[in-house]
C-alpha cells in the first residue's frame, strides 16, 4: 500500500516526530486492522500502559498510529518513527532476519492471539486454489510479504508442489482488509478473493455469494498466532520501565479480552468507529477457534517455510531465538 519511505513520513506526520524517542516515559505504537487488535483497543480505553507506568513511578505518554501491511509497519519501526510495531509473522521474520545481530535487531514482545485467516471468494467457480484463473484478483494487505501472502504461498506449495509456492502471486493485489472486504462484497471490482482476517472474513461470509476456500489452520495443521507485537532490542534496553509497563499492560488487556468478550466487542466498535453490530463482534471474539494469548503458536512453521524458499537466510533453531525472554517460560512454538 505504501511506497518505501512513505509510511515513515505518514507516521511522522501523525505522531509529530521523525526521530527515535528512546526516552523513558514515551512510547509510540503502530497497529493495523482487525479484531486481533482488540487488546490494543482495551489498552487505549482503559489507559493500561499509563496505569502500569504509574505503578513503576513513571508518567508515560502514549501515541498510537495505524497502517496497513507489514512492509509499511517495518519501515516505520526501522526509521525510528515508532517504538512498538504489530504485523504478521512473515513481515516480522523478514525484519528479524535482516536485523539479527545488529543495532536494530528486533524481537517479539508477544502474540496478538490465535486466529484463522480465511481465503474467501465471490467466484462460484473457485472451490480450490487450482480453480483460479488470470481473471481473478486476490486481495491481501501486502503482496508477497504479509502473513496472508505467506499463507497463500504455503497453500500454493501444497496444491501445486515444491517450488510452486508463488504460483498465485501474480493474481494478488495489495489492499487493506476493510477496502478488500468492501470490494469483494460489491462484486463490481476486479477483486474476486481475499485472504482475510476477523471480523472481515466473518462479515464477508454473511453474504451468500461469498464462500471460504481454505482456512490457515488447515494449511498449517492447527492453530497459529499469525500476528505479533515486536520492538527493537535497543528500545527495551534503553527504556526498561516503559517496556515493562507496555508488556504488563499488554498481558492484562489480553487476559481481559479473553474473559470479557461482550465488553471487549463494545470497545472495539467504539474505538474503530465501526458500523458493525456489537453482538456480531462479540460472536467473532467468541469463536472457539480464537484464543487471546501472548504465547507464539506455530510461528516456527512460518520460519521453516521462509527459510526453505530462501525468503530468510537465518533459520532459527527455536521460536525463542526471535522472542524476548519474557515469553520463554511459555509453551510456545
């Protein structure tokens, strides 16, 4: 969605800065679209970062911004315009691979929860990946690099064989989830499919003209946490109290969402200024396939796939290689 450098300038305009903060008491966070970000909405609404900062004797100024696509998010983080980023495991691992061992090394703070990503389509002729033709266009947040793009590549490799993971890449187009959903439902654009997330895939499937082609859980053989929150090692080292306040707030918000689905849905609708019925969002949050947890699940499968196709040079031996030690006592993968 964003050309290189544009994301950084947009973030700088929103947050009013273009240089790294790296000062205790300030944190700048970028998020994207979907109900997986509900813990962030709760953190805002309940001012949890500020609360945990005060418990540490620190008044924290929190700035929030929103982008679409992991490439834009990574650009903002590397340029120093944000301190904490949130994106799919694909973009994160690409950045981890690039920055490993450097001053800008990044690591995961926590997952935004386990959730399936569906490939949905309004083309009645498409039942499997092999049914797509050049007349189809598949929307996703960032062509080639987003977690949705990587899931599609994994599915393509399974469908078409080794070395064929990019068989459908030429059909993909970059669009934020809200725009992709609107295009799919309108049926009047070139978009005939969307590798989506919640609540957008659920919203699309309410239309009888739309059906599901696959779930990421099928592709990966079980639940996965597709989206992560991460930062630089330098930010954590230079801002230990601010980092701890963020982590504790993130953990509290995640547990709160898991225990208060209806209240969390109301916060999501209000924060997003969404037209969705809060009851529908509650239904989405209560999906038994969804689990709000900071613990990475299935992330190593993505790392192995990216290493196999040459998208990253460094194959991690364990999920602990690219996460901060706050998570290392968890049963992750």
